[in-house]
């Protein structure tokens, strides 16, 4: 079966556009998700920092308390962003598995 190797190569090369489309779709969807998450986090952070600033201006807290509150809120934002990243990593592993399945099924059809 000397021609089988070329047939297999052609079938796998034929997957290029499908795989590119799968990954592009994934990236597009995740980008929108990240933009929305970033906007939500930014709005929440602005609201909290404004409140802390007002408390500082009204002398309800001192400069040290203000800095501690802002730093604590920033830490919380980092944790929320890491959580988003973790979800994205799991989704990326799903897309990688789909690519592997598509490649494997294509190979089985040719063989």
C-alpha cells in the first residue's frame, strides 16, 4: 500500500481549515467573555474604590486603612481573574480534545 501514506497525509492536510475554524471560534467566544468579565470587574472595582475614597475624605478611615482596603480589593480581583483563566484552560483542553477526535476519526476513515 505505497499510496496509503499519501492518502493519509492528504486527509490530515484537509483538516487544516476545519481545525483553524474550531480554534478561531473558540478564541472569538472567549475574547467576548473576557471583555465582559473585565468590564464587570472594573465596574465593581471603581465602585468600591470610590466608596473607600469617600470614607477617606470623610475621615471615617485613615490613609493606611484606605490603602489596605484597595490592596485587598485588588487581591480579590486577581483571584477572580485567575478563576476565569482556570475556566478558560479547561475549555481550551476541551477544544484540544475535539481536534484530536476529529483527526483520529479522519484517519480511521482513510485507513
